[in-house]
C-alpha cells in the first residue's frame, strides 16, 4: 500500500511539476505552545566573506536532507496534536527557519525565538524566571558549529534546545550548556567505535584527516587522544578546508594527498562533512593515490555528493559507522500525501492563512525553492535520511511538556509553563517513542549505538551493506567484507621505514613498530645500540643536531690575543701613559701654586693608585682561577680607596674654608698634607677590614658554565654573595658620597680656580659608570662580563683623570700666567666669597 501511494503521489507530482506549490507555507503554524525549528533548508551561502552590510544572507541551493528533516518535525508535531494521550486538548505550534549551515544565518531566527511572547523585542532583565519567550523549546540546529553558538544563547535563558545532529563532545559540558540536549550520540562514542574497529583488524599505522570545522577538529582531537591509549600510531594527521572557494584550498588538498602518499599507510580515518570529503576524494583519484581502507562516518558516507564522484570505486574499501536509527512509521506516506496536498489551491489558501497568524513579517522561513520541489526530488532520500533523531527530539519536548502540565490520558490543563520548567523533566524521566525507550544521560546525550556499513559495489551500483554493529561492544562479520586487495583479504597497515644515522625512532603510542624518524637534538648523539632514543652527552661534551658522536668542549674566557682584548690593553696603556705624564708634569711643577693648592705630594699617591687601578685590568684577562677571582674585586677597591681618600681630605679642607670659616683655624691643621696621611691610612685600613669580611662572607669564585654556550665551557668569576660585594664597595661609596656632598655646592669668584668642581665631576662620573656596571654585570653570563669590568675600570680612571688632573695640566702647559698665588691661593688661607 505504501509503495502504491508513493507511486500515485509521484505520478501526480510529475503532472504538476511545472506549477509552484505552497510547501514553503507548511513550516509555521500557531498553537498553545510553540516549538522553534532551526533547519538547514539551504546550503552554500553566496559571498559571505564579501558581506559588508548586515543584509539577508542567501543560500545558493536547496538542501534536500534539511527539507526532509523539516517535514519530519512537522510530521511529529501533527502526530502529537492528533494524539489523544500525549497532549490531549493542547495544540503544539511551530516555526521553522533556515540556518544554511552558517552561524550568521542561524542567529537571526534564534534571536526571534528569544523575543517576549507577543512582541518583537527581547527583554533585558536581571531575572528571567517569569520571562515568557516566543517559543517553549527549540529543535536544532543540525551542525555542531551552529549549536556551539546558539546553545550559549538559549542556555542563558534556560530554554530547552534539542539537536538532532550535533555530535561535538564540547556540547556535553552541562555547565556551559545546561539546556542543550541531543538525540544523537556524541563524537566520543563514535571515536571509541572507530578505535575498536582499527584494533579489530590490527591497523595501527594510520592517517587521520578532519574537515577544518568544529565537527572535524573536535572528532580528530578526541580520536588522537584515545588512539594513543590503544597502541594505534598516527602516521599523518591533517585538516582539509571547508571553504572550497578559497584559492588556497586546492593546494592544501593536494599537499594532504602528497603527505599521505609518503607515509605508506593503508588506512585513512576521515572525519568530515560531505563537501570537504568530496573534494579530498576527487583529488585522491585525480592524483592517483593508491587504494586504501577509508573509515568514515555518516556525515559523508551516506551523502549522494560523495558517492556520485566519477570513478569513486577506485579509492579502495570504504567502511564506516552510521547511527542506529529506527524507521518512523507512516512518515513516507505522510510526505506523499503532503506533496499531493500542496498542489491544491484550497489547501494552500488555508496553509497561508495559518502561516500568517504567526505574525513574523520581519523574518520568513527562507525556503522559496521548496515550492519548486516535487516528490520525485525527495523520494530517493526518504529511505536514507536520518529522520528519527528529529522525530525523537520533538517527542522529548512533548513528553516533558506532558509532565510539566500534569496531563492525564484524557486532558491537559492549558497552564502557563515557562521554558526552564521543562528541564527538570527532560533530565530525570525516560520517554517512549513508538515503543522504543529513550533517556538523556548526565551529559544530556542519547546513545543508540552504531551500525557498521560497507560500500558494496555491484555492477556499478552502490549498496550500503551492514557488516556489524556497536553499542557497548563491537561486532564485525568479517566474512561479509570484501577488501580491495587481490585476495580480498584485509590489508596490513604497518610502518617499515628505516631511520638514517643521527635519527632515532620516536615511538607513537605504545606500538614499537610505529614511529617517526626524528633528528637527535643538540648535545645528544645516536647510538646503533639503542635506535629508539638519543644518548645525552656528558656535560663537558657537546654535539650538533643529528650527530653520531660527542665532542669535547673547549674552554672559553677572555683570551690575551682577542681583538677586543688587544683594544682594551691599548686603551689601558694610553691611560697609564697619561697618568705617568701627569705625575711627571706635577713633579716638575711641585712648588707652583696650582700643584700645592691641589694637594701637593698627595697628588702623586692618587696618581699611583690610578696607575695600579689601570693595571688591575690585566687580572680579568686570561684563564681565571679561584684565587684570581677572589682578588679581582679586592685590588680594584683598594686602588679606588687610595684615590678617593686623597679626594676626601681635599674635600674636607675645601668645606672648612668655604662653609665653616670660623671653625677652620681649629680643624684645618688636621687636613694639612702631613696629617692627611693619617686620614688616608685610616681609610685604607677600613677598606682592608672590609676586604677581610668579603673573603669570609662570600668572595667571587670560579664557575664552569656549560649552558650559556653551545660548544664551549665558559669559565667565569661568579658573584657568590651580593651582600659581600656591596660590603666591599661600601667604604669607597661612602667616601665618594661625602666628597660629592662637600664639593658640589662650593662656589668661588671668577678670579679664583674652583678646586671643588674637579672632585664633583670625578665622583659623578664614578657613580654613573658604576650604575651601568651593576646593571650589566648582574645579567651577563659570557666573556663580556670580564670586558664590562675592564671597561668600567678604564672609564672610571679616565673620568677621574680627565675631570680632576688634566684641566690642571692644561693650565700648567698652556696657561702658565694663571699659575699664580692670586688664582690658586693657599687653601688654608682661602676665604669664603662674601654674599651679596
């Protein structure tokens, strides 16, 4: 009878094929409680990337499967409305809108569903407990990408949303998506089934490919995590583009095929929707990829798009999983009757009136092409399309509404039921559809199991041959499977590559035969005794990448023959010569007012310490030792102390004369050249005591650094204790601060030489130099550490020489007329300038 009805409907459809129908008016009906439907009526959006204004997005062609799903939803609601037991006396209404498989399209009807009932506005409230949206629940969308967008939207209002196709494991997170449900298994169940199938045939060296969307990425990520725990090795993993209009898409597909060909795998797992899968299979045929075992899912295996590829039989063996779904009794007859009715004027007038009662002028179902579809166009898909998940999704909401209203088998009270009130009943109670029991688990999923199917070709005709099933366990009837091999037995998929010297076998998973050839990293070497790993070199050795042996590290420090060292030594020689020439010049002019006013014979002691300070640079050149590291800082500090102590006595003298003239006669004798030596000796003894403390607390020590340089061991003097370092330099810093405070504000008349200014600038250069030195010295770990110390010493010495001594040499040589008692009066007799 069913076949006869279909044939009658088909013949009638042919007779009126040229006449448009009113099928598009069937997707909205008023009712006591409205269900929203998000259905992919169309596919292939036009110029979505070039969209510059928020105008209506148009789909390029009709998606027949989506139309059948919409008819399945309508069938379920009509059946419920005619039922005398589920919702007696209550009428369900519905609104179905196109998603076009695009989030930008799906959001528009989703926002419409959230509007306050009877209005076109969405209330922005703090509490939505009493909020009554336009719809009681939402059915759809089909794809995971869309559900991840819409589920957050509906979950914020706690509106039940039941998808009939989204399988992403992310949607199992009930904390993020508390009101999301689905009547299909999650990808986790599918991936576990695929892994069991691979283990069943012993395929442990495989390639896995996913479409570059939420479904492909999510399923492949799950597969990679589970496969690694089941001794399955992944030779290649990749993503294929979903936007085939992208100019780069062809190159990506070709590169994927080339990489698969290099791996020598015989098994490929493909998680993809029909169009990306079609493009990949077409390229594999065109590029002559050898026959493989393709393991797929119903997302592409049941699609006419993939099966209609020319010469598709040449790809090899196709095995895969499709959901176990039962038939929906009466659905095909219902579709045939509906297609006959939508060609009748009276039926169409009534349909349009009912559709217009929904008062949604702002948004149409966007399925104008539906009016040009005949029964002949959908007949081939009716038997294969997965309608039961949609059918069960509608019944899950109806059963929850039945319990929320407190219906009996005779009547239902038409009470106001908020959407969020349905969630409790959907979470806790099972429901029955056509004698089959369903229940949402803790993750709001249903797991009906899978059927394993084989693409079986007979005389060029494809049939889907069931060869096994999976619920809790996998069953495969191997005798029914004829593979593409010559003997029609299952092929092997093993790794047989040999690694080159310097490469080790990086095991993938737990199967020793499956590995990647990976170069041994730096400082390791490959040994033929153990090809599965690289042996680390000893710390005094090094090796380049992909090496078969280790080499002894050479020592690295500041060598005497380096260009930089030679340059520093040349500079040291120049500065030392200048200091010696200054000493000679001062000696020849010792009795002149300038030299006497500058400190007399104390100058020679200061110049001697500067010479020693310069020569101490040699301590930082050459191979260091523990003893050398200990004395470097000590020698530097003692030399600086000798220079600063002479400045200290001169600064005290200037301060007494200029700032404390009344006290000067009493205290000036203590800073005269004879007694000044006592002050200098005291400062020197204090510095010696600090040096002793430095040696006790934590002197610098030699460290062999094997990490900073790739092929050498760096020998550096390491600062063990920064406290000891600060303690060592504390005396010199205190002397410098006192000198600076005593001299930087001293002023003299224009007719007299300002002796204080030279000390001020010398101390200022010392501070600036050591600030930079500390900042650089604390961070450097190379030979530049020694270069920094030498540069600091030379800069300090040159700064003191240039600011304090050289200006006086200039006067002696080129301005002898200024070297007079009037311009350089005796410091003890010098009077402070009268204030005006």
